C-alpha cells in the first residue's frame, strides 16, 4: 500500500528531526573519539618521539596497542549497550576514555605510553559500533545510509579541524609548565569528559522516549522499525537472529575482511601522515612551522568529507551497490603507494587527497550493508565482530608500517602493503556483489524500501 500524503509528511519530519537532533550530537562524540585516539600522531613528530626516545616501530606499536584492549572488550561492550541502553553506555564509555586521555599529559616513559594506549582502547571499546547500532535503530533501512553518512562526516572533519587545533595547542609550549605535546593531550581530553556527562541527559534510547518528536512521529518510527525487524527475522534463516551463531555467518566474515582492508588504509594514513608531512622538509628542502604542518595534514580530509557526502548521497539514491565499495577501495589501493613517488609537496598531498577521498567514500557506504542482514542481538554481535576484525588492522597497520620503515629506511614498502590490502577489499566487494546480483539480492532503492515497508 502506498503511503498517504500525511504519512509522507510525518516520515519527512521524523527523519529530519532525527538527522538534526541526534546525528550532530553523536557525530560530535565521534569527532572527539577519533581525535583522542589519533592525538598520538600529532604528538609524535612534535616532541613526544624525541622526549620519550621512540623508534618508528615503538611509535607504531604504541599507536596500535590501543586496538588490543579495544578488541577484547568490543563485543561484550556492544552487547552491554544492547542490554542497558545507548544513553547510559555511550556516556559511560566517553567519560572513561576522557579520564584515561587526560593521563597522557604526564606520561614519562615508553612502558607508560604503552600502558595508557592499551587502557585507552579498553575505555573506548564499543563506542563506534555502539554509535552505529544506536543510529541504525532510530531510522528505517531506506534512510540509513544517508544518516550514517552524516555521522561519518565527523571522521574526516576531525582531521580538518583537529590537526590545526592540535597544532595550536602544541604551540602553547610552556602552558602550566608543560611541553607543547603534553598541552595538546590535556586540551583534547577534557571535552570527552564534558560531552560524556551531557550525553547522559541528552540522548534517548528509542523514539518512544523522545519528547522532541510529536506523537505521530513517534508512532510512525516505532511502527516502521518494528515492521522492519519482523521482516528481517521472517525473511532469513533462524540462526541470523541469534547472537552466537551470527558470529559464524559467512557474510559477517566477508564484511569483516572488507572492513579490515579499509581500516588498514585509514589508520596507516591517520597515524603516519603527520610524520610523513614532517619528512617533506628533508625530502624537498622545505620548512614548515608546527601550525603549517597541521594545515598540510588537514588538506586531504576536507575534499574527503565532500567526497564522502556525495558518494553516500549517490548510494542512497541508487541503493547501495557493490561498486560503491569496490571502486573507492581500488582507487585507494592504487593511489596510496603512488604518493611517495611524487616529486613535490603539492603533488604528494594531491595524491594523498585522492586516497583519503577513496577511503572515506567507502566506509559509510559499507556500514549500510551489515545492518540489513542482521537483527536484534545478532546485529549487536555481528556489527561488533566486523568492527573487531577491522580494528585488528588498527593494531597491525601502525606497527607494521613503523617496523617496515625501520627495516627499509622509507615508507615505500609499508604503503605497498596498504595498497595490497585495500585491493583485497575491492576484490571481495566485487565478488560478493556479483553473487548478490546473480541471486537478485543486490541492494536497490526498491529493495531498501521492501526491507522496511510503509503502511
């Protein structure tokens, strides 16, 4: 049955309110989250590596050990969110990681740095998949890729805004008697605690609790989401709705491997780009101050935010297709090693910009897929497993990049490794898409509408 004009009006207003009330706030939480976990990348080349006596491999290990603690508690944390509610759990996670982040201000040894990075991962565990799950439970499937794209804009914008902000904090050397990189850690930790406390009162776990929606909007969202949940359970084999067996679903593991390659590229870029930019001085005979280095680091991420929005908008209009993931993955695979063969700072940054656009175009589109195939506790466990496998890349990428750089004396070989893994993501997305198309399961606007039928 086609929706009436009144139902269409209620739908538009409900989705608009969710997009303007919840998405910006959760995106702000994600902004602070990504800034805190990547703050070490700004501290490293601006005094921390020298003061603590870090090699490239030790710096990479410190960056990556975060993900070991994160991985161990990822699935339990997301199941706890499903049980206790997003409002309490996301707020708890944020305050906890803010306190740990604050302690980096006074780190004084390599073992201390390793310990705090591990504890930061423990504290942050479950935030990202929890935020994805939270937003996914607020909107029907046909609106989900658009909402997740708006949320994901926070990640590239973290670097666009965060890199110059971190540079300004680093230049405040001597404030409170601290080195500049310590001032930076202090400045990025405090917002996490403050916003975490606000989140406890600001968020609502489900539409029925949202006083900012009208009764008609609450009823429409509740009915749509319940109908979608029923259709997923009725339309799939029984094991997909049970958390334990969902972890043995082949599709979940395929998604996990695709995500591994994308995240490997993301964190190789995020943790080492400031160091690579600092190396432009010796390579090209240029000189940049700390703030200028921050601006150069930020350059690739502004076009990446635009590409993310436009690519996700196209995916929403056409329906998510396998090539929405495969094409950006292939582009990133080819461009990231090529960046180190450029003969000027401008050319290098231009190619890195292409890589950043590719990675950020693929990520939000990718996350529209798992939520369509899993429901209930299985969604919590499956999404957390995918993110867990992806975050193995978060550990492996910086450590391997640093270790191979120490062994070879350059970043060329590490970037070829990044390219190979992103190529794997492109191939897996293409193979999976070909099979889905052959079986009629490829996502389309009609298919998305069928997943969450309107009254």
